């Protein structure tokens, strides 16, 4: 039940209006806070997925870099031995 009676509201409408506004602000605060907490949980899940994907891509990049370095060394060695011609 409403804690303010109509007679009280009629005699002092400012206090009654402030009470209603205070209840509305309290509700909105709780609603926004719960919404932000839900969004934060969803973002945590997305961050974990992206970190896992980043680890996979980083490992692939390291392997690719190692392969490129090995291939470059082999080409340089073959050029020095005269087995292949150097491309300018």
C-alpha cells in the first residue's frame, strides 16, 4: 500500500511528488546497475574468447616467422654456394 494518503498529498503535494520521484530514481538506479552487471559479464566472456584467439594467432605468427627465417637462411646458403643465382 502507498505510505502517503490522498489527504496528505492534497495538503502538501510537493512532498508527495518528491516521494514518487525518489522511488522512481531508486528503481532506475537498481535497474541500470543490474543491466551494467549483465553487460560486464557478457564482455568478460567475449574477452576470454578473444584472448584465446589472440594466443592462437600469435603462435601461428611465430611459426610463420621461424619458417621464413629458415627459408631465407637456406636461400642465402644456396646463393653463396653457387647452386642458385641471386635475384636482383
